[in-house]
């Protein structure tokens, strides 16, 4: 899967609220309802990631969860990253 151009990533991120391009990765920080909420969200993300065979970097800081996506084998953001981000958005608390 080919690395997307920065302009293409930026354009597509317009449909993924809160996601930002940072270097060769995209990331978003979610604010959940406490530590248990953060853990539950991470478990859901983990299930999505396993199904997609694509695994984000995840940082939990009490009720905040930072997700970072990049296709390491390609050296940047691919459609696979954007697809997983879109799936995560569907399950994220509003």
C-alpha cells in the first residue's frame, strides 16, 4: 500500500474530526469518562485493529487516550491508516 501525499492526507482528515497529521503519522487524543472508560475504549480499538491487521500506538493517561497511526512498513500514512481511523471514529463516544 502506497504512502499518501501530505495534501491528500490533510484533505481526507477533514472528514475525521480531531485527527491531525504529525510528521509521517496521524493522531488523535480522546477524552473518556475516567480510567475505566479509557480502558474499555482501548479494548474496542484493539479489536478493530486486530480485525484490520493494523495496530496503532496507544497511550493511556488516566481518562485520555492518544492513538497514533502510521504504516511503518511503508514509512508513512496510507489508506489503511485512514480506514482504521474512520472505524475508530464510529465507535468513539460522542
